[in-house]
C-alpha cells in the first residue's frame, strides 16, 4: 500500500519513512502543505482514469505545523474531495487542537513524540475502519493475508512469509476482491516516488506469490490485469 507522509521535520520524517518501508508500505514524503495537496490532486486525477476508481494512497500521515500552509487547512481542503484515512501526527497537545483536528476530518490524532510501533498500529486501525474490516486478517475464503505478521496462507496450508513487495501487491488485490487491477494500478500502489520499476516486476511478484500459495490464488484476466476472488 502507498502512504503519503506530510512532515517538515527531517529527522522525524526519515524515521517514519524508514518504519513505513520496513512495514512494507511504499512512501511518498512531502514537507509542506502545498506539496501535499499537489501530490493528492495529481494522483487523484490519474486514478480517476482507471477502471478501479480508487485513490492511489491508502492513507496519509499529516503534520499540523507545516510551513506555508497549515495542516488543518490542508485537511479541510482534502476532505472537500477525498476520503482517504488521515492520521494527524503533531506536537500540538491541547484539547482544542485535538478537537479541531478531528472535527476537520482526521481519523485519528497521535502526539509527538510517539512510538513507531504505536503509529503503525494506529495506521492499520484507521485503514481497517475505512475498509470495514474488524481485524488485520483479509480472507476471501481461499487466501488469508495477515496484515500484522505479513504472512499469507492458501486454504488450510501453513502460513508463508512474504517479501515487502509480495505483501504489498497481495494486499492491494485482497482489499478489492473481485476487482481487476491492471499493471499500472498495482505499480502505483506498491512503488513510491523515485523507486525504479522494472518492466516485468508485477508479473514476477505474481509468479512468486502463486508459487508460495497456489496457482489459483491470483487470477489473470487476459489483456486487463489480475484479481483475487470475492469471498464465498
């Protein structure tokens, strides 16, 4: 999954980006409000041309004390046309600050300094709420994907560990069971800015996942893309 990180503090930004990548997320990091809105606008326009009609970003981590344009202003404008989960990360610890952030449309509010493990858990929680899931387990009746342990299993077979890219690709498919995702759809969701994408990277990952799980775990729709079955 691809996350937008909006944080102007270099040290915090580098630590959060590293933790997100370690947790198998692709990360786009910007350092001011105008750049955040530009990134969201550009990718929303691009994804609107896709048959999936889904935002490229799975969630955004948003600081409030941004240079130029305040985070609350960014959040209010974002909420006028986008409903991705937003987790505020800020040093503003006043009760009214938290009320303002939540009323502006934030899904959760985390105070600095924070533990990276808690931040990741809260991120998973807001994405679960958005998708309507109750746990970190995605299950379509044949494939199970555990978002917490980054493992997957086919039917009653033992769980297998996945690489970061394998996990990100399978998660993208499992969150849209029955929907066909093209190569470009999947690349947008598993690679961040500046990451080199080889021409056959998606096919290679799908081959690896089928080898670890089962050849029927991911279906190819000729000329269109790939999908996993809807829950039975």
